């Protein structure tokens, strides 16, 4: 029996959770550029179809709440959907058209300010 990775009501997204629900932008970007456009589009369509329900799910939490693990993974999936949207909507390919190759760019997830 498989352990459920996402909150109840998001069963149709379970198939994406292990691959796409990464905690950092750099990890999500790596998944994007190593995926085929078919994989990206399948994930993107599933997430767009579920986005209103995702937003409603997070309305139940205060900004300062420590999210349960399943909800945190769902949040990472919503971030991943935002990360792949340029590939689907603009570039029509996993990486940036006429941009730097991903291996040449150091991605930063957090910037320390003031100390």
C-alpha cells in the first residue's frame, strides 16, 4: 500500500508529488529542464485544473502556521506549476530559449538581508 503524500482530496496529483514537490527553486528547475515537454504539459494541466482547490486548501491556514507535511508538499507542487508555466506558455520547451544553459547558472533560493 502506497503512503499518501498529499492531503485528502488531491489524489489525482499523487502521481506528481514525488517527482515535482521539491522544496527549493533550484530542485524544481532541475526537474523542469530534465523533463520532456509531454511530462511538463501533463503536470501543468493537472495542476491548473486543481489550482482553485489548492488555493482553497491553503485558505485554511494562517501565514504563520507550520504546514503539515502533506500540505507542504502540495504547496511545493503549486510552486512547481509556477516554475513550469513559462516552459508551457512561452518557450514551448523545458529550458529558456536563447538563454544561458542551466548548468551555467547558479540558482539562489534565499538571499540574506541585513546581516
